[in-house]
C-alpha cells in the first residue's frame, strides 16, 4: 500500500514519541556514523579498486557542515581510489544559501580516479537556474556529475550515472549506450527502484535514497521506506535482479534523528574475478 507524505510524517511522529523516553538516544545516533567495508567481485577488472560511497548528505538545518567535514575526514583517512556520491547533497530549496559553503567543504574530497556524483530527488527542489549554479559549484569543488552519462576511469573500469528516477529525466539507454560489456561497469543511481531495469552486464549499481528506513522499531521494522519494493531494496547488497548496493546514507531528512538505523560511510573493495 502506498504511503502518502502526510501518513509518513504521522508515522514518524509516532516513532518520535516512542523514542523520547530513551534519553535522546536516537538524536545522538543521527550524528554518529559507521564505516562499513564490503568486498565484491567485478568481472573485467585487472586490479582491485577501493571505492568510497557517500550518499544522502542532506546539508540543511538538520545536518551541519561540521558533520559533513567529519564524513569527509573519515573518507580521506581510508585512501579510496574513487569517490562516488549518490545524490541528495541538500534537503530543501532554502539550502541554496549554503551551497558555496558546502562546495568549499566538499572540495576536500580527492581520489586518484576522481570524485563523481548524481542528483537525488531533494536536489531538484532547487529551481532549474539554481540547480545549474549548484552543478557549477560542485564542478569547481572537483565533483563531476554524471546524469545520464558515462566515463572511462581506466582501461578496465567504466562509470555511468543516472538522473534521479522521480524528479529528473533518467535514461538508462543514454547512460549505458557507449559502454563496453567486457570490462568493469559501475552505475550510480540515487533511487534503487531502477534496479529491475538495469541489464545484467552492469556489474554493480550504487544507490541511496532509502536511508535504510531511518527509523526502525523493534518487531516492526522501518516506519517507512521510500521504495516501491519496501525492504527488498532498503539497504545493503542486492543480488538480483541486478546486483547493487543501497547505502543507508549519512544525513537525515523529515525528522532530526535515526533509530536502530545508523548512518554509514561505505567502503567497497572491488576485486577482479
């Protein structure tokens, strides 16, 4: 059953009431994050690639630059070969005022194979002219957006990016049309609901959007997962229909807390088959 935005926030309100008695645990949890490492095989690779996957930063009144700087520091300490950001850099149109400050902080991200990203649905809350400006800010910070586009990172590895599935104009055909199928292929998509449409020859699709549910209650599970597929694409490794990884993300939106659903910085160690 589809959950409306009003029902979602009603349920989040109930969740908030249920955790108040836990002494602010959920509010503290929103400011904590895990670094989770995964090792996955990728066909066509000649040597290993270490990928840092960040998602759902949601810079806003609920997520400070100080928090984002802590995520960046943790990322750089792990010396990734490649850094990928799968959308929702900001939360609302009001966050436009801080995009230059956000760009300055994000410019600290550096990797030998580059830093790439795609838009998420919240990024599209900016009017078109401000979204264009934001893209320029990110480019100046060293972050290249791949919306329905692709790039070859090295002779054995390619990267594609898909525009947001809901608010953007996504085209898998455009994103994948020039890629070779006999070497490694990574795809970025903010929304994991695209996975049933991704061809099998794409080795790994990196997603965010769901926050893992953000608030999960004992015996109940997630209050709300913004996916047509519910828990199927809520978080972690997805083996079928296309192989993917869905990050729980780093920021929060809607309510200023997480519960039983830690934020995560994901490190993917991709190995030759």
